[in-house]
C-alpha cells in the first residue's frame, strides 16, 4: 500500500471511532486509563525490552546522549507514567461542562465543552509522549493518531498495543488510539494532509519538525515545543538562588524544551556571579559560549550571533552580560521562542516589568523554567507546550483538547 493510502486508512479508522469516544461516560474513560496504568506495570519488562532495542539502534545511529536520555524508559519512568494516569483520573472531566443562559424571548442557550474529534500528534524520540497524548485524548473523548519517531518505534508499538487492549477491555473501539507504523518522512507529510479526517495536528519536537508541519499542513495545527529559554540574573538577585535555579534549569535535563539555553547577567553582578556559577558545576561538563565581557571573566569560547537563537538540547549555554533589565527584556523578546523565561531578582518592580513585558507562554520569578510541564502544573499530563497564542498557550492539558458547542432550546420561537 502506498504511504499516503496507508496513513489515510489509519486516519479513517480513527475517525470512525469518534462517535463512540464522544459518547463515552467519564466512568468508562477513567476505567480505560486505570487499565492502561495496570498494563504498564504488569508489562513493564516487555516495554523495557523493546525500549532497549530502540536505545541500541539509536546509539548505533549516532543519536546524541542527551537525546538517548529522552528515549530511555526504565521501571522508575514507567511507574511515573502510570502514576500520572492516576492523577489524570482524579481530574474533572471537562466534557459537558459549560454555561447556561436564558434570553428574554425564552430561548435557553447552553455552551458546553465537547471533544475536538481526531487529534494527530507527530513527535520524536520520547515514548512517554505516546501514553501522555493518548491518555489526554481518551479522557476528553477524542480519538488520536500517533506518529512517533523511528528511534522509538519498537517501544511505541508495545505501548500502543497495550492502550488499544485497554480500550477493548472497556467496550470502546481500539482504533481510538492508532499508531502510524511507517516512520518515513512521507508518512508525516501524508498525515499533515488528512483534512476532513484529522481535526487537529500537534507537532512535538525540534524547531525543524515544527516548521515543517506549520509550512506544509492543510489541517489545523498548534505549534509546540521549540524552547530557546532564558534566565536573567538581575542586579538585586540572590546569588545562591540564582546559581541553584540556573544549574537546575540547564543541567537537570538539557535535552528538554523547558531547559534554558541562554543566561543573561547584570553587569554589576557578572564578575562575582559567573565564577560562582561555574564553580558550582563541580565535575559536570558545560560548554559556555559568551559575549566578550563574559569571556573576559571566564575565558570561555566566544559566542556567535547564531548562538543567541539556538536551542542546543545539550550541555551548552550561551551567556551574555547586559546593562540592565531593559537590555535583558529586549534580548529575550528578540531571540526567544515564546516558551519559558525566568528572572532572578529581589526587586519586585523589576519582577512585574519582566512578567508584563516578556512575550512567552510561561514567565517565572525566582524559579526554574523546568516547571513548565503539564504534570508540574497539575494537569496530570500534557500533549505539548503551545508556543502560539490562539486556542491554547503553554502546557496543553484536558481543556486544550476540547472545543465548544452551543445547544439552543426553544418552544417555537422565530426571528
């Protein structure tokens, strides 16, 4: 079967399950999620075996080590995914919620939340996304079409099989969770063209993937993920807090989109703060690419213009000494991707300026950008982190996977 026809057949089968999913009760949907969590735990050895194969293939193909970390599933991470499903079960089902008004002519107008229909996700080497995305779709009564990267295909096959089994065990169509098994570029392009079958497409990955989807899709798209995030160490910053937060924001997991890529430091603090920061690295390796003033303090590699706009996803950090908050805000708004930005300051007036003037989905004061995450925000899971402004912005939880419907009831009114 040709790639386009194959993707269309998968999408058609998913679309055929829309009515059953939209009509499913909260009790049934939660039972599916509980069953998935149970299967993840009981089948963890099988999942890890498939994941080990993916890791071996990815390593042999030269996938960078930070990306291998994103690909890896072990017992602890599988348990974490299962636990997040339990949190999702406890959250209120948004479907059917809404408002009700009565017009002077007696018409009763209700506005309720309803599923989007078929949600497609194109993503890279993060198998946890396979479960997170499907679980959010199930809870909101949507069908989903998953198109993961080749690096995680063996893991994704097992995870999808388990979720389809959970749907069948609870009387729902297995095709409500569908995996595109073909990981060629042609399959991604075909999925972008499934207008009339796919109601929303979410790309979750690097800037190249997101740009390709935005440029080529004929279905509605929400841009997510690209994270050129910053931290600004202000003149009144507590240095201990600044060092702790910056280290966490960069070093805890540099391959994720909410890790910082650039640190800006007020000129009055740079000579003292920057050596403190590098000393706190200990035996950890971090390549710093700095402006001339940074290099004079640290003796590091000189940053090029492109470094300020780069999402490294690696142990590399661009550092710039700035004259103050005006320059910091201007720099961030020029180079950021609308994801997450942080200021470390003891000046609440500067904190308010930063909050109000920075154009990003999440803005932090004296805290790490690593908290931009559906689980950390109390959403149970996330479909992605939207960096656009329409429909959804920031971590996409349950509400982001719904749309509205007006229900109008009368007794013979005419206009």
